[in-house]
C-alpha cells in the first residue's frame, strides 16, 4: 500500500506507472462480522453502539471482474446506511450479501463472513476489468453507490427500477470505508478538482439522493418559487436539500434541533428556520397516539414564515416521528417525498388530509446514474458545496458512526483511508479560493 500511496502523492506519476503497480494481496477495511449479527439482540436502537461492531481488519483483495474497477481509496464518509449496517437494523446486511452471492459465480465473491462497508469514496483507479473503456489507471474519481446488473428491461428507463438494483457497500461487499474498493466502472465519476480527497468523498450518496428526491422529475420536481419544508436541514441529507432549494429559486423552510444548526442554515442562505426543540413541537402524545393540535400549530408557524402559504413539497426522511405532520402541512395538491425512516418505518398519518386535498406521497431511493452524474457536476462547478464538518481516521470509523447514530454531528463526517492527512488532493487552487468560505461552512460552526 505504501507504493500505491507514494505514486498517488507524487506529482509526475503517469497512467502507465499506475498500471505497473503491484496490487497487494490484502488491504485494511472497516467490517462487520457475520458471527456478531445478533450481538445487539433485544436492545433498543438508541443504545446499540457501532464502536462495538465495527472492526478494522486486513482482508484479501477481491478478484476483478468484467466491467469493474479497483480503486485506491484516499477518503470515504459515513452515511446512515453505515449506521444501519453497524447495528444490524432493520436486518443484518449479510442477508443482502447471501442473496447477491446466489446471482452468479462472479457475485459469489460478495458472500463472505465479513462485510466491508461504506457507500462513498474519492480515490484513484488502480485496475479496470475487461470491457472498461471510459476509465483507466491513474484517473482521480469519486463513486456513486448505485450497483445494477441491467439485464432486465425494467432498469433501462430508470436504473433505480432494475430488479437487481443494490446500494454498493450496503447491499454489496467491498465498500468504500477501506484502502481499496471494488466498484462497477459505471459508478465512477470525475473527482471535483477544487476539493480535497475528504471533501470530494463526502457528498456522493446524500447529494445524489437529495437531487433525485427534490429536483428530479423522478422525485418532487421542484420549481422556482416552491416552498420546501426540509426536515433536518443541517444534516447529511438536509444540508444538500437546502442548497438545492436555494440554488433552484425555491424557498426552504428549514427544520432543525438547535440554535447551532439554525446558524448553519443561515450561513447557507436560508431565512425561514424552525428550531423544533426550542419551539417544543411534540407530534406524538405517547407511543401510540399523535397530536393533531401540534400539526396545526406547526402549520401555523410555517405560514408565518411564508407569508401565509403552505408548503408545496416536504423533504421527508425522519419517518414515523414526523410523517403525520408532514402530510398535514402540505398544501392542496402538494407532494411529500420520502427517502428514509430514521425514526421508524411504520408511518402513520390521517388519510383525509391526503386524499381530499389531492396530495401525493412519492418514494425516492438514491439516484440513477444520470442523476448522480448531474449532482456531482454541480459540485464540480461550485454550485453546490460539500457539507463536511469533521474527519476521522479509518480506525475511528466506529466513533464516526456512533456520532451519526446519536445525531452528534453536523452535515457529513469524513473518513481518511489512504490519505495521510486532511487537505490533500486539490488540483484547482484558483477555483477553490473562490468557494473556500462555502467549502468550510460546516467546519467553521
């Protein structure tokens, strides 16, 4: 690995030099272990500790197949699916790996007693398999996390509809929280030149997810002037939704849980902000009963911030805790678009406020290749910025996942893999200087 890192850090290494590097037999990776899948059985989610389940192991380099690439990972990041994997919720990811392993002799590689996790990376291509023409050794890349087989017609209009669609590093093995990752070549995109490795690694999953959910016609199809309610507006997903709303001429109504997080939204340019803790919103009376009076109070507060208008779009991801309120406050004919359920999967809402007001609930999951590419292009052009707040070492990934699980973080948290320190990998200093304040916005709070 030292030889690979030296080649990446050297200013004059050629593609031929990278192609001539020896691929090591093993590499360090963050893993969960199959024989520990029941370690948290019977515990509440909130007390399950990723620091106990995430390991840094030396694992064999996987066989490279057709249409695939091996990438030297300089940096990665923690997403909520990393948390789910680490606490084995809602199910153990080893079931995903077993099912994928039954698909073909090649996918059998993924069915192992350990799972290398992680759905983001920024790094350098080391090798490509047969049939790969767009990428070669030495290319600096980021990866989106959509893994598809595309052998069914269902996926050719929207690859997210492919019956063999999976999230790399969550439903497949050999993910990005490691020194080397195995990806399909159509996951690769150009690394934004003005960003460091850890900055470039942090947007991938959440940026693409927010783009499809809010901007794409496959999601809410946001337009200029829309009022957009964004839950967790300073978090990993919400921070990109807030940026997309502002960049697209919409009006974000940012829901946060502290004054510190409200200040981040103000620094992004948002003006309509609701601190749900300071204002004391409790949408559930108890475990089984919601409080419609709180929905109404919440709707009134939104109208105070919008000049009397209800929201056109709700950017939903908390799920059970907020969904009843989300359906209620959406305007007639509006859209509730959901991509997750971090507070619980069993949503409850009063259907009268949906059907009689012709509202829509739209399910949105990650992004297709085109949407991911467009989202990355906006990062590369400096229209949307990383929301990286803190970076950990590979050995500290358990703590990083713990912080995300406990909502102790802002924006995104990054993880250095091969990169020996932060701030490396910038290729366009002039462009970086133009956007430095925005790039560091989440670090400076």
